[in-house]
C-alpha cells in the first residue's frame, strides 16, 4: 500500500553522509566566453535540478558555493539578484533550506566556512556540480581530495569553458583524486552513496 512516508536517509555502509555542492551557478556570465558558458549552463542546470531533487529525497543537503565576483560587500541576496537575468527562469536558484557559502577565490574551501560546515553536517562524501569544470570545480575537488572526501563529479552536471581542457580536468579528477565522473544520467545518486569505501 502506498504511503507518504519520506525516503529514509541514504548513507554509505560506514554511515557517512553526502552533500551536493553547486559551484558558481549563480553567475552574471560577464566574462570573456561568458555567452557560450551561459548556454552550456542552461543545459547543465536541468541536470543539476534533477539531481538536487533526488538529493532532497535522500537527506543529501545542497550547498551553493559561489564566487563573490569581486563584490566584497555582497551577500547571498545581492549575488542572486545580480545574476537573476541569467538563471533560466530561476529554477536553479537556491531554496530557503539550501546552504549558501560565498568564496573569494577558485576553491570552495579557500577562506570560507565550508571546511567547518561539512563536518557539522556529518559529511564525508561530496557531489560536485557547476562552473567551470577545469577551474573552480577542479580546484575545489583537489582541496576536497586533500581532506579525504570521496568525490562524484557527474560529467553532465559540470560546465566546461573549453571542451578539451574540461575533459583533461575530469581525467585528472578520476585518476589522481579517485573521483567518480559517470554522468548523473547513468549513475543513480543512491547507488553511488551506498558504495563501500575502499578499506583503509
């Protein structure tokens, strides 16, 4: 008999929780190559929104990690308002329950509270999505890897600025950081979460 009971939180076999990072998707795209990046982001945002919905169902918090784009007096609401014309109808905007971390540089960990927030949430596994595959996603992945987070970087949920550079970045994340890079269209979130980590 069908019920309205929520899906039980999904954790890996060590009981470790997952979080989903959405990197720099709140973006004015006012940089060289920004028009092409915006078009790519519009496609990728559909994948991120679907993955975010799946994350909601499995007790996986969504954390927006967003550049301040040099606006040192900015905050969450001002960043969203400035980027709103580029947000594809607003569906990719953070919701009230989502976390929002402002970063001053490429890495989501550099001079932010992310390194404090993740342990508070019990998170040891990260899904990285957003812009750009070969810059902020790659550098955030490197910092996460150095902190021993397990990583999934879905190839269809990140935005490249240059296809060749992005492919190389995904290869580095896969080979050097142990990241899963299978597209979200091919790998279920719950399947990735439930994989047992390699024994220490």
